[in-house]
C-alpha cells in the first residue's frame, strides 16, 4: 500500500523558504476560530442594525401633558485606539500585544444615536457613548484583521493567528458555544413538569423556540388540556402566562368563527375528535361574551395592561396593548399577524395529531433538533438589553426632574444629554461578563444558564487552544440531571459531533467538540423572498390559494417557522430533489436546509416540507453523487437518506467524523474508543510549544518542552494544520519488557543517560505583576498614580543587590535566583527608605522584565512585569503518556549501563511493561511501534490516519515487510542482552519507536510535606490542599497497603502519632 508512505521528514531541508514567514495564512488553521469570529462580525454588522430597528420606542408623559418619545436610530462600535497625545507617531491603533503585556483590556467605545421628540414634533438626535466594550481578536474591528503573516509577526502575533477570543486584564477568554433547541420549528414533546403548570394541564404539548433576525428569542408552547382544549403559553417579564388557543387566533386576524374553524381543521377534516374540540373551544369563547376580533383584542389588552405599565404609556388603548403583546411575545420571528395565525393553526394540527397517536414524540436531545448559540449572538442580546436599560434610565431621570420642578418644565436638549450621560455602565458590565462568565441579565437573554459562559484561553498548548475554539457545551442545567439522554451520542450526530472527543467523568457527553468539517452558519440570505419565488415556480400552491387537490392530499411547506404553501404528497419527493439541485447549483441560498418528512402509515414525525435559512445551524460538506458536486448536509439529511433506495451523497473524507484533535490520534481505528477519548484529553495537558512569540508573552503560567520533535508516525491532518510548528512530544525508543520491578502497573522506566542529554527536558514560564499602587494602605487597596508614594529603585547602599537588581530595582534578565535572593526593590517617598522583596519559590532564571504604566496618562510607572523560567527536568513521579491514551508515571531513572541493549547497540529510552497492553487493548500503540521503527531506519514518515488499512491489507503485514527489508524481524522483535551481566535474554523483545508526551502533571507541583500546620477542627487531620498549606493524609488505600506489608508500627506512627493525634481536655466529675 504505497500511498501510506509519505516522505515528509526531509522536506524542510529541500525547501528554500524554510524558516521564512509564509506569504499567506493556512486556511485550515484560521478556520478554527471561524465560528467565533464570524458571529462577532455578524454582531458588528447586520446584528447591530437589527437590534436598533427592533427596539420599540419608549413613550411617556410629563405632568404638563407633554408626550416624550425616545428611540434609537443607530449604533457604532469603533476600533481600539490609544488616547490622543499618547502612543506612537502617526499610529494610535491599539494592538492586542500591548494589552497582553500591560495586563489591560482590548476594548473600544460604542456610541448610540438617541432620537427624541416632544408631542410628535421635531425629531432631534443625541450621540451618547455607552463605554468601552471588549473586541474579539481578528474580528472586523480588530487591527489584526486582514493583515498578512509578516504584518502579524511584526505586531507580535503568530503567523496563523486564529483569533476568536477576548483580552480582559491581560487574560484571554473565550465565549462558549452552547447547544440550544432548534429555532422556528414546532417540536412535539411529553414533559411531566407541564402537568404542574396549571389546573387541567397534561404532559403533552408542542413547543417552538422563536428567534428573530437580531437573535432575540422566546419560547411559545401550545399545551393540551385534560378537557380536550389547548392553551398557548408565552413569557412576559420572565413570568409564564396562558391564553386559550381560539382567543389568540381571534385576536390575530379579523375572521368569523366559521373561518377560524375551517383554517384549523384543513387537511384533518376526517379527525372528528379535533373538529369537536375546536367547536367546543369556540363555544367557550362565546360564553365569555367575546364575539369579534376587536372585542377579543380589548379583552386581552385590558387583562395585561397592568403588566406593561413600565413599557407602554397610559394613552395606549386596550387594543394597542394587545397588538404590542402579540408582536413582541407571540411568534416573534414572524412579521404579520396572518403569518402568526397560520403557524398557530399548524401547531394545533400537529398537537392533536400527536395526542391522537398519529405522530411520535420528538427529542430535543437529538442533534437534528438542536442548533448552536454563538458568542456573537449572546453578545448581541446582552447589548440590546443594555440599550433598553439606557433608554429607561433616561426616561426615569426626566420624570424625576419633572417631579422636582415646582412650575411648568419643558424638556431641553441639555436635559437629554445630562440624563443619557449617566448611563455609561454598559462597558464595565460587558468587561465583567467576559472576565467572569457570569451574565447579570433581567431578561435572561434566552439562555438556560447565567454563569460559566466564558472559559480561560490559557495557551497551554496548541491542542488545548483548538479544543477551546471548537468545544460546544450542552449547558450547565444538564450536568445535574440524572438521565443519560442529553449525553447520548445519536446517529444524527454523525459528521457534526466528534464521537471520541469528550471528557470522561461528569461532563462526558455534555462537553463535545465539532467535527473538523462541521461549520456553524453565520450568513443570512441577501434576498429572503427569492426562495419563496423559487418554491412557487416549482409548483407550490400559495397558502391562501385553492390547491388543485384536496388539502388531505397535500403536504404543508414551512419556511423558517412560517406556513407558506402546499405541495402534492405524491410529488413531494421530486419537489424536494429539484430544490436540492437548485441549492447545489447556487440558484437559491446555498445554505438552505431542506427537510422532507413524508407521511407514514404507522407513527412518525409530523409530515411536511420544512425549510430553514437561519444562522446557528450546523452544516458539513458532502459530495452530491448524482451531480458530482459539493453540497452541504444538515443533521436531518441522515434521516432523509434512509427512505431512499439509493445513495445520493458521499463523504469528503473517511475521517471527517472526527474533530481536529480526534484526527491526530494515530491508528485510532485499532484502539478501543475509551483510549482515543483519553488521548484527546491528555493531548490537551501536554507540555510542548504553546506559542512562538515568547518575547511578547506575559502569560501567568506557560509550559514549554525544551527539545520537541515531529512524530515519525503521524496522521496527515498533523501536517494540514501545521502542528509540526507546535510539537508536543518526542520520539523515544521503547522496549516492551518486564525488566525491573519499577515498571509495574502503568509506571515506566526512563533511561538516565537519555534524560541527561535532554530527553523530555522542560521549563515553566511564570509571570508576576508588581503593582506599587496596591502597596499603599495594605492588600487590596489601590491609589492613583499621582497619589502613590512608591517608585522602583535599587538601594545604593546594599552591595548585595547590585548582583541581582539594576538601577530601577528590578532583576537583570538571565539572573539566577534562589530562595531569599533580592527580587525587586522599591523606594518609599514618605518614609524615605527602601523596601526589598525577597524571592520565594524554586530556583529559577529571570527571563525578562518590563516596566509599564497603570494607565495611558504620563507619570511615574507604577507596575512591573517579571517573567521567570523554572527548570523542570523529569523526576520520579512525573507523568508521561503515549498517543494511544496510556499514561503512567516515571518510576525510576535507570542507569544506562544496566539497561538491555541489542546487537546494533540500540538501548531503549523507555521500558514499558507488557502487561499494560492486553488489558487496554491498544493495538494502535503496537502498530505505531513497528511503523516508527521502519520510519527511523529509512528516514521516512508514515501516515497513521485511521481507515488506511483493512483486514485484506493489514498494517502489520505492510510494516512487517518494510522491517524485513531493513534486516529486522518481521514482527518487530529484537534480541536483547542484559545490561547487568551481558547474557542474551531468552525471549525476543518487542522494540521500536513511539512518540511520547510529557504531561504537565509534575511531582514538584503536587508534593506537600510539613511538620506543623493547619488542622481540620472536626477530623483533627491536616487540611486538604497544597495552596492552603495542607498535607497528604493517609487514606483507605494507603492504610490497606501498610497493613498488607505488615507495617503496623509505621501505620501507628502515621495515623496516631503524626497525623491524627490530638489532645482533648476532660473534666473530672
């Protein structure tokens, strides 16, 4: 199988551009941050325009009878800039590197245009700044957007900067992608909690999550009652209300009861139960003395007027109140009452079909019933709420002044400016939201959780960064649920959710990752009406036209949650196929989702042709076999293909079902799925090359592998995303042999000589910010730069400081520091004395120091950044792992002269116990071993992507023949000789090269030993936690171990005398 041999190892030696910055960026890498960046661009562009147009005017009256009207006409988000008079010559642009180094936030001001009028007179406009809001890196308003790789490097960034995160106080944070219910689609459900909504409610209903173009959402539920009727649920000010079905229908359109009756039962004329219940509901409405459309609206408006007094003025009629309620709380994704009427009729027909057993329950845990809430969409909804708060604040400020004025007072422009200037808390609220991940919202912004919305983008290694950008969470609400349904991986998730990249433990199945080719749509159709015209040209009968056949022989066509027409059932499949061809050829919106659900004799989903064009949907590319063209598939399409007798689409790639990290696991098709899952997690905990711009980084903690290597055996995706530039391991000679007693369980023995020559050497970069303004008055209290009485200075009288500190009082770069050495020195202007802070911690080397101002104002610099390097070479207890999901600690550094060796003089770098293979069943690790041995012998690099081999052409045979050509054993076994006495070992040893990773879990960070310290008051044992000054306690496993060894006195000493001993005073009675 010659195509498995990919000669990549020497390509850089032949490349004349090796070491040079490329001219273009790698699109495969840049696309990692696309869901975040595109959603934020949507927020900056169309989304910002939509919320300004959607926010209703705020009207109120003063005591002199003047009617004031406030409305928004525009909003603009600027780009981050330095203040005037500060910065570089002719360049006041603020770049992310500066914010990271200064531990500041990458923000830009947002300005809104507030229009106001008095008594419908002249409309005047006032521009008001709402503060500075965080700007996403690489978005349209980021100064890095559109730069070439050379320009990115010039500004201290990576060549293939992905973006997609924010910088708050120098820390990078990412907004989570959250799974939510599918928008604008009626879902038939059964929920026990619905019975407790009110008297007479059942557990059955049809739910629709309605979302407008500005991403504002609300949930409407049509409940089935035990009496046979139905009520519509909507939410007002986070409180649930219920309205009878026919009352809502009558309030929406001006039609007679007979017309409403026929609209409801069309297509279901033979359902006598449904028809009788509709008549009964219409009769109950008449019993309430509500006969007309106008009377119905007045009744609803009168009932809800007291709930809307803070929003609507008192001069609004009851009918106007009802219209406002229906517009903003019932099917908000539809623009006209007629469309809402038709959709509500559709939901009613689906509800009674579900109750009658004609259709089955749909699951909101299936991927086909879900979509993605992107960071830009959450950002947009939160901004909308803050804009409404600003308008409300202006209203109450004006009314408060009107109340204070004794005489007649008229609103002036200065009053509007003064009232609006007090609403500047938007910027700080957004910065707090990104920094903490907690959303303090009155409306809830359509989310099921209000904390944990952001995660730290910590740059631990490249795999971890990719994971943050492609992670998608089901929601914190489901973590506490005992049911497994939300965690289950269904067949609909094929190609959209990675089947192996999910953590084990509590978040298993809830924290997932998008597959490599899966995209989250952020684009909306430029001409929404074009699709409707295409439907009519294909033969769809418009909704209120007479169809050529009875309604019972037609399927309903639903476009973005609105009923638009009918098509014949016997022509529905051809209709859908023609529509898909038009989509593939680009004749209609290329991201249109086409779902045909045919009518089934025995229970299925409610039939119809459902079309979607909204954002937030998951799509993936496939090959249209019938047209030999690329197409986009949705989760629904998997069900559609099951009803066809032929295959219509092909996968673009066999490994497209995996995430970017899942595609990096070598020979993953030869390992059990749990092992591939473990590798996806351990790869994100590996020391490697987190970034290249070390000089510009001030990350609080970064791990670096000193001598990383490119794997000899790697997947093709490794090169596609330039992972060779961020290596995270080393190629090690591994002998699978039970040679010593130190390799039991998952422990491994490391060659001491190899370690001394650089194997697995690592470093930790730590950065500390020294803020002099915090020294004044004690911890936690800060003063301004002008008030601070400290400055960085070295004590000239202390000769010892000259070896460590420069004249500014900071350590020299390259200085080796030990415990109690001078760390930095400051001068107290009040006391006229010097304060020297000693260094505390492990031996280290000062990497760099920087003095920075606390703000952009001129004056003495009050902050300093000190970055140190701590050497972390492997010691006993440090963790290592192969890429097959097998981790273990290093149990001993074995002397080289005592290790076994081969006739060629090859000695293993690592000894691994063979008992760790059968129980884990990691055949992929054995294949990697022989493949690595072959690659090293011939100077090649082999592709370890899954599904390259088969039972007819096994990998063992392919690599075994290569080993035979090199003179090795076909099975990769070698004859080794004992290092202690030189005798040949009687068995042949499996030996080869495996790529190993060093994990960041190190003994030096976790050991805790002390003689005295804090004790738990209840248990009388040492407190838990290294940071709290705790110590290791003897647990049950340690107790059993000591008992089994017969170490009774040791057990007594640890448990009674050293750990749990306590003296208690007893009063004599």
